[in-house]
């Protein structure tokens, strides 16, 4: 694989953007990334999106956005892998640049969710699960995660409040991220008293969805000579793996084998171990997923992911800083865009732009994007230099 | 780009498969291609599909099919570009194999359309157009094509019956393809008397949709030593280009600039000209698209595409054999699968397996897959040797 560098990043504030269309949100992030990259040449466009066909009656987002942002005649395509659509689009773009056919690729993760009612969006999100064997039973996506969390608590003896540190850390970090959806610190008390959604998952275990887009411009690393003093950031590891789409088909529903597998391949490719990872933007769609991700990626023993939070190790000054810009929990989770927000945030850390939530001396960071209840998982490792 | 060979092909008969699910249809084609390739090792799966999120409430088809066909833990992803989803998935796979990260990739184009009513499918297909500026006016996808056809007839002075040879050729060829949806020869009289859909497009101008899947297994060409006497078939050219998603934004609505651009790049990459193409599986979703595709790819002058049919040059023994297995018109158009059916059919021609519709001595073939009314167009050129 030809080494690839991330030349520019862009993102929009996440929220309910009643005044902006799908076009406008994606375009805003795309132009921000192009401007940040300082290039006016883009050879190909890769879009990560999950819901536009159902929420906006719009498919073919590759051509749709190439048209909108003026990439006339250029190659463009959409990649979909449920909530992992963003990272999957990045990986497709990495392959294209690596193959040598394309030099400069723009990758945009975009989602416009607020144009439908909550009921419609819940139905649309449920398409990430197995329609024949899960949805047919009437279970929602949060319901599936609730089953995993309850089983985890039973199996390993944790109480609900033991998950609080994940949300508290995410909310605290988001207050310093202007692009985050939520800017409100929370406490254990507030976490425990929050409204129940699907027991044991309550409102503060769950990430808020929203409208948002994030973008990166990637180029062959060899073409990046000077960046006006900014460090050059390369993709040192990239891997994707799958698991059964239905949770009940897994030998062990509490082990994210696709996270394990994709992290393992990414570590090997980057020639690092979990110890070397200085910042980890993980996929905390629900607090349980944060715990399971930390375990599968080698940061904690089985059933001990929550301990990292309780031991105060997940903050920006901790041993395994996670969700340093707010994570899905507080930055927000515009599903198909999330994977690119994570990449953008790791780049911000490696550039040293995160002020009070900056991880000191961060040179190696990781992002992990999860589709469905663990069926598609991509891991990317970025490095300076 | 590392040279890539097509090692195996598979397809299902197109029809209304009330007895088979999305899973089963895609799996059938996947297993057929794996068996044909004679390999039991697949590193990654690429799915081309447009409609499963709306028709089958199923997203994340990469993991969905990796799970179903037993590619446990492997990388898998879905690519979408409306009716060009199949070829777009192939191109993503080509990039991945070219990049060197992956050796054996399985590409499946799959669509299950008959589980919804015609009205719902018409709405779902309309997401290929511009939701804000075309759909908002209430126009359907066939309506957009009808506007193009009417303008073409006005501009260049053709009558409706002048388009008949495209459908007659497709139907005649399909009678010899066991996987085709329609097995019925037609005449000019029948063509002219067929039911009007959206004037001037009648039923026999339009391709039938359907349930179906097609698949190919690709590997680095250098790894293909011997194929038991079958010719080695390589991808000599691959290119994708876009145009505005809305027809009204184009300078000239009767020129498929993305077809021109992608064909031009594919010709350059394969080092051939239109004269060298011995078989051309084009995207005849409507007869007008066959004419426009032939013109944009350099087989006819502007406004003269229909003349190739009238001059009897598009049959298997003609100068530009098109739709040799029935084309979209009679083989059928399971939208996200069509691009892979076209590739499978070009491979069948290059292998010399097409009996009475065999193009004598075919060594170079082309397939062109069109998304929307010309917004995303991919061109692939295959060669023996």
C-alpha cells in the first residue's frame, strides 16, 4: 500500500439544522477540508452515508455531491456500512489513492437525520440490524444494545452507575469542542437520574443523533513536502472486519470480534501495540460499546473495560484518552458522518489543536468506527511524521 | 494499478423470486462465482446494491452477506451509485486488489425488488434523481427519460419506431440466455403497439426490473497461471465519471458527458479505440439510453445512435454487437446488480460461451453501467490474455 497522508480536515457543528439541506451540510464540511488542505485539485470523491435514501429520498450521493461542490466530471461514489459508513468511505478512498489511480481524494461523511420524525429515524436506524431475524421480532437498535449491556452487567457484576465515567468524560470534553452537539457537563447523579430508554440504557448512556458532516482530503504521503509548520499526518494502519449481523449468531455476544480483528490488523500494519496508542476516538454509541471496544482492542481485560473509567484513566491526561472531543455521546452521532468526525478529531490531537483537552505530545492516535451492533468495524491508526 | 484478472463468474436467473429472500439471491450468485473461480479463499467482499434499505429494511449489506456466505471476520462493504452500483462495487474492489492490501475479492451485485408494490419501487427508484429539484416536481424516473427521448426525436428527426431495433435485438439475444427474465422475440409491429408508459416511452422501450444477483471473483493477474484451457481475462480499463444529477443542469441534456469521460479514460488505460471493441454491453434501461451511450462512446455521431440499429449493425454479427445476452431490456434490470451482469456477460463472450449469440473471435469487450439519468457512469474494458 502506497503511504497516504491526511492533508486537510473539515467539519460542521452537529445539531438539528432545520435551515440547511443535506447538500448544504455536506458541502460545508467538504469546502472546509479543501480549504484546510490548501488544494484546488480533487480527483475523486468518496461519500459515507447511511440514511439519505430513506430520510431525504436521495440516493447516488457521489454524483449528488460532486455536482454540488463543483467536481464536474470527476469520479464519485457512496459507501455504506451502517454507522461505520464514514470510516468505510475513508478506507475505499485509501485503497484508490494507494492503487495509484487517484492522487487527491476527498472523503465526506454526511448525515441529515432531523427531516424525519423520531419514529421514522428509529425505523431507518434499525436497518443496521438483521431485518429477517432481529427486526422481524420488533426490537429496535437501542433495544439490541440494551440486551448486550444487561448481559454484561450480569456476567461481570457491574452496576449501572459504573458506566457513568464514559458519559461524564465525553460531556466534559465536548464543552471545549465548538462543533459538538452538547455543551453541558454532567455528574454521576444526573447520569443515574436520567430518563430510561430501554432498560438498562438511559438517556445519558445513549449518544444523540443529529445533522452533521465531516471531511478529509487525502493524498500520497510522498507528495506532501511542507505543511507550513504543521506536522505531516499519515495513515499508518487501516483495517476492516466483520462479524455476524445478528447478535444471537455470535459465539460470545460480549466480545466484539470484528473490533479485535480490525484492531489487530491495524496494529500490525502500523507496527504498534495498544501501549503506543496515545489517543483513541472510540465508538461510544452507548456506554456499553465504549467498554466492549476498549476490551476488544487490548486496553482492558474481558469485562474490565468500565474499570478504566472508574480508575480515571480515560480523560485527556489519562493512560487511554477516549472521546477527547466529546465522542458520539456529546459531540453527537450523525451516523454516516461519525467515522470521519473521529478521524478529524485524531488529526486535531496530532496537530496539537485541542487546548484543554489536548493529549500532551500525541503522535499516534486511533479511531474505531462500528456499524450495527458490531457487524462492521473499521480501525484506523494515524501517526505524525 | 496492479493488473487484475476475473477468475470466476456467477449469476441467478432474473425474475420475481417470491420464494427467495435478498440473502438467498445474493448467496446463489456468490457461490456460483466462487465455484467457477475454483477458489475457497476470499479476502474481501464488495456488494453493489441500491434499494435494500427501502425495499428490504436492510442496510449494511457487506457484513450481511459476509455473514450469510461464511466469510467470517473478512472485510466487507456496500457501494451505492443508483443503477451503477454494480460497476461501482467492482471498481472499489479493483482498487483494493490493485493497492495490494487484498488478493482475492468477491464482488456481488444484488437487488430484490419484488417485495414491494410497483408504486413503492417507483418511489425508491426515483431516489436516483435529484430529490430537491426533480422529484419535488413529481416526475418519475421513466418520466425523466421520456423527456430526453422526446427531445432527441425532435432534435434529430427520428420517429418512435426507429428505436425498435434496440429492443428487437435485445429480445432476440435473450431467448438464448437462460438467466434472462424475458424469452420472447418481438417485432416492429409489436414494439409500436405496446402500452404507453410515459410518452414517447412505451413498455417495449423500457427494461423490466426484477430480482437478481451476479458476481465475479477477481485476483491479481500475476497470480493466474493456468485456467484449464479457459482464456485469462483481465480488466484492461476501468473508469468512473459523473455529471450533474439533475438533467436540467446539463449544458446539453442529450450528451452523456460522464459516458464520454469514463469511456475516454478507459480507452486510454486499455490503449484501445472504439474500433477495437468487439462486444459492448451497454445500459439500455430505455432505448434512448442505448442511442446516447453509443454516441458518447464514439460508436456513432451525435444524433445518429439509432442508425446503428436501423443499419443492422448491433446484432452479434454486426460491427457493434450490443446487449448480446439480452441487455437490460430483456435479460432484465435488477438495478444494483445490472453492472455485474454486464461484466459476467462480457466474460462469457471472451470465453466463447455464447453459442448462437457468440461474437466470433471476441477478445476485447466493454461494459458501461449508468446511474440515474447519466449522473454516474462507469466503463470497464476486458481483454483476453
